[in-house]
């Protein structure tokens, strides 16, 4: 990419403390695909003559968004679960939970799974997402998990979206292991996780610690194995009930703990200073009508950073809209607009270890989203279908 000067634009991101940085009249200089200056026009150095100017007519530039928790790759739907929960039980639909999706995904060809995932990624890319975390967890066998992670790897770069892969073998107990969760976890720790890690398919490891998932006792060896293999961990915890999952995950240095509807006071205290990020998934909370909410005020008091993600999946969070998730984090959970905006940019990137994304800091990738809004809070306080242009696409168009 040639050196660029973006002019006549507003800029917005959050700083490392989570404070909004909003520059109504800014410029951005880009060289070698990196940000070399982003700030007020009045403070900008003169760009050397070799920069090509792109005039943005007052549009808003933000870092591209980061969706740090998705189950992007699956087939089928979970209408049965939804209708049964809404008292509309219908015999024509199964009531199958995660295993229903495992079966539908296993039956689908790799081509079909990939096509479905691309459609979901299209929607994300159109709405400003530049990086997405993709979990396995609908395979639950060596071959099944490998197939999902291979598809995820193959999708990286599609529509300019970077994919980070997460191994979620400990998502549900396959039927053949009913009553023997320890034996299934042993299969994962002895074989599935190390093999897929050696194949370069795993960036991170996740698990589901919950009364409806695995107990923390059963999961401990799984997280220990991830640590031995040098893989960062994150965990679904305290979604449907308390299960001391957050405490365990924090002990293993988790990059993130996700859901947190039933997060305990002990876990809150333990997370303080641990660097673990709280990932909030308000669409899943809404879709499942959960009776408890994450302790947002407690997270603030303990200075635990909050990210916000879609949790895109057919069972608990059928949406690809990160902006909707951000909106719901404000309207349902009481996040402040700057927390919601930071939650889908800087904090989400941090939770994935993507050190050069999520803000307009000098040196970061110039993966920018360009919006037709007057103020960044419009992105998180409305639910209009907001299309963004990505800098790379804009440059391609100009280059013709
Ligand atoms: O993040 N809680 C476990 N996993 C998913 C649900 C996946 C599913 O229901 O298919 C979640 O909510
Ligand atoms: Fe999830």
C-alpha cells in the first residue's frame, strides 16, 4: 500500500485507560500499512510529498472492529430450543442443545460449512469488523474439530478479515461419553489438543465451565495441558449458573473469561490485576432470557477491562452484529458508551493478544473502518444497519 494521508475526517478510538479519544477534525498518515500519525489536523506534521491524499468529506475513522467471541462455523439451526423456551414447543423441531448443532455440522460438507461461514463473515465485514475469533466446539472428535479449525484458518483474509482460531473441544459431552466427562477430557488432553496444536491449527484454547457444561474439577487437566503446550486460554464461565470456572481460568492466566452472569465475588477479587479481560455477551443473555446479569459495577471497581462480542452461534446468540451487541451492552448491562466502543475495539483486540489492532495508536495496522456518522457514540447507541467502508477497499477502488 502506498503512503496515504487521510484528510477531512473525524477520528475515534479509546486510550489504554478506556477513555474516548474523539478528534472532530483529524488526519491519519499511513505508511507500509501502519499508522504513522493519527490526531488533530492542527498538530499534524506536514506529510512528505509522496503521500497520496484521500479526502473523507467529514466521515469518521475508527480502528476496524474486533469480534473476540464467535462460534462462526456450524450448520443447521436451533429453532426447537428457541420455540420450546418460548413455550411454543413444536414437534417438527428437535430440542437438541449443542449436540444438535454438532450433528448438523458433522453431516454438512466442508464446502457447505465454508459457504455458510463466508456469508456470516460478509455481514461482519460490511459492518466494520476486521478481526474475528472463531471457535471449534461443534466437532467434539479429532476429525470433527480439525475440520472446523481448518475451515477457520482457510477463511483468514477473506474480505480482509483476520481470523484467530480457538480450540473448544470441551464445549459439550458427546453422547458416547455420557456419564464419563473425565474420559472425554482425557481424550482431548492426550490426543485431540496436542495433535491439532502440532498441526498449527490452534491459537487459543477455550472450554465451557458451567452447571450445563463441565465442572471446574473435570476441566483443570485440560487447562493444564493447554498451559504445557504454551497455548493461551479463555473460558466460558458462569453463564447458566455458578461453577467456579472463572477462578480456575484466572489461575491459568486466562486472557478472557466470557459470559459472567453468575460471576462470584471471589472471582472478581481474583481477577483484579490478573490482566484477564471480562468478555460480555449481551445478545446471549437476551436470547436466553437469563435471570442474572454480569456484575458490571464490580468489574469497574476491580478495574477489570470489559470487551463485548456477539457470541455468534445458533443456540444462544444467533446474530452477527457486533454493533447490536455493543448497543445491548449499554441498554441491558449499563455499560457506558466509551466502554461499549472500547469493548468492540481495543479491549477485544487485547483479549485476543492482537497487539497492533483495536486503536489508532502509532505503529498499529492501518486496518481502519470509515463510517458515515457524526459521532462515534452513534455506532453503539443506535441499531441502524451501519455500513462501514474499510480503508483497504477504498484504496482498491481509487486504484481501480
Ligand atoms: O457461548 N455456552 C456454551 N456455548 C455457547 C452456546 C453454543 C450453543 O448453544 O450452540 C455460548 O453461549
Ligand atoms: Fe460462546
